[in-house]
């Protein structure tokens, strides 16, 4: 059942042979990992790196995949996984003085971004936490924040001991 929920809520987008080094793309992806979709877009718009634009397009594409293919809402999407792998190196020759040539190596990278819908996850967590509270015997004495549990420890609670 958990795997079924995972398959329904995760969407990914893959971009291959982007003309930049994997190290420079990783520098940007480390900043956006674990953030929401809207927050990520604003961060990428304001960052001064060249790697931000292809990553911005990739995240936008992943969100479009989530909306079109799965029918998910964009406001609940969170970036759960962002990986960068090195691609092929494009090798060129540049002419130099006295008939010589100089090798130029242009690195490429492959970027994968996974978005997850947290709406179903939050609903599942809230239901399980309510069920857990009912099992342990939490009792609200007053309408204020005074909460006690009869099932903790026989000594009167965890905070008795120093």
C-alpha cells in the first residue's frame, strides 16, 4: 500500500546533455533540495548562477508532468530528490600559433529531479497521529494546553527524573 501511494505521488523530469559541469549544477541543486515548488522557483530566479536557468526549466517541466499526467496540485509539490551525473565530454580543437592546435573539453551533465506530492502524505500522517493519540489515552483536562497521558510511565512522566 505504501509503494502504491509512493508511485502515485512522485513525478520526475530528466534533462540530458546540458552543457555545464556537474559540479556547478550540484552547487545549485544543493540549495533547493527539500523545498517546495513555489519557493524553489523564486530561489532560482534570484540566484546569479548560469546553472539556474536549465534547472528552472526542468523543475517547471516536472511540475507540468505532475499536473497533466497525475492531476496533482502544484502547491503541494516538494523536491525530494535531485541528482546530477556527468555526461559525455565534448572535445574540440582550437587553432593556435605556428600551426598547432589546442584541445578544448566541454563537460556535459544529466540532471534528474523528483517531485513528491505531500497532500496525501500529510493526510496519512494526521490520521495516524489521531489514531495513535486515541490508543495511548491522551486526555484534555481543560480547553487550555494542559494535556496528560495515562500511558506514559508509572513514575509520573519522563521529566520527573533529572
